[in-house]
C-alpha cells in the first residue's frame, strides 16, 4: 500500500449505544460536525430500553441503525458494527467509538492525515481521549510498542504520532484489510479487555499510531484508570484476561510474560486499595471458573442477530470459523 493509498478511502463510523440517549445525541452531533465527514454512520443499538434507536434513526448524520435482540456488551456491539461496516457498507476503514465519546471537529481529519502521511500501511490509528475537564483519560491511554527502531519512531514522529501496541475502542480508525485478515473482536468477552485483545491481535504484525492531534472527549461518570475497583465486573476482567493470555495468540512469546506480570501487579494494587476485598476475590474466583471453557466463536454469539450474515462473511474470510 503506497503513501497516498488511504486518501480516498471510504470511511464508515460505528457507534455502539446502550441506554444513554443524551450522550449518544452529543456523540452524533460531534460526528455531524466533522471537518472530514465519514461516508456512513452505523449505530449499533444494544437492545436499549430507552429511545436510543428512535433518536439515532432521526439524526441526519446516521445512515443505519441496527438493533440487536439482546445486549451483547461492547465486545458484541463492536463485532456487529465492524462486520456491518465492512460487508454492507463496503468500508475501507472503520472508525469506532462508544456512545459516551464526543469527537472534536477535526478528530477524524487528524487520524486520516496521519495515516495518509505515514510511509506504509497503518492498521490502527488512535485518538487522544480526554475527560470532560480536559485531562487525558487514564482509562484510554494506549500501550506503547516496545522494541521499535529509531527509523520507526522517526516515521511516526514526522506524522505527529508515536507507535503503539494496543488501544481502547474509544475512537480508533481500523484498516479494513487488517479486519479481513484477522477477523472481529471476540463477542463472548461481553465487556473488558475485548479492545485489548483485538487491537493487540491486529497489531502483532501491524502498525499502530497514537495521534494526539485527534481529540475526543470520553464522558465517563468518574475520572479513573483501570486500577479502580470494578466490583462485579472483575469477573469479566479475570475471565477475559485468562482467555486472552491462554487462547488468543495476540501476544508474542517475549511479550507474554511482561503483560502477564503487569496484570498480576495491577490486580494486586486493586485488591490492596479496595474496601471490598473479599467480594473482589469472589468475583475473581468466578472469572477463573468461567475461563475454564473457551469463548464461543463470534459467529455463534451473534448468530441470531440482524448482522449474522455479515459476521459470518468476515469471520469465514479470516479463517476464524
């Protein structure tokens, strides 16, 4: 792929929404205000019980609303949306985000500018995510790629970026060729670490760029990192990390012990800071128990949904079914 091969790419934005219609409205208004407008906008309504689907269908920036019959979590929602974007909307790049993400007007323009100017194919380009007060949100800080060469770092610097190994699903631009090669997020993760597993899978051999000039707001209720006590969601954290480290293959043999060790240290800090330590330990045990089985294929999880055909096509093409 040449330097200018991404200039005229068809870009489809995917927003996963669930019961946050007021935040979704801010998100869609932000998409409508882009200086580089996406060619289509797909909203995945994760079986919301408010008027999310109706609001999205009335918004002029939205091309399609897909309502899933049950809440499949962020993992299932993004798998559904990416598949829909690539198959039904013929995306060559897919810009994904949650409904509590509000892009600034130049967010997409800056991501695409970095991809166009970089001397090679960029698999993932990630925005800077700020909290509502302008501080960079620690929940969305990308992991730097270790072991990059001086040439690689300089190439990234010249386009206003630096090389990364993973990123959150809060405003990243994905190359459709990489999606075709590696498939979709693991829908059975439901939530937590689905973005970590997926982006490290894409970036094991691909180029990832963090582009600070591309700014979005991530309007979570509180400002905090993944070290905070997640309560019952610690079950998902433990299960999904064990699935990832034991079954994914997204990390190389030299990376694996580093990431496993970092996870162990983070869990230890979380437990030490928690006021509900015994409950957290119980959630962790449940996660270990659930990790004993393998995650179901994404095509199975999303089989009875409106995107089943799209998911099957992408996963089959990537050799994941």
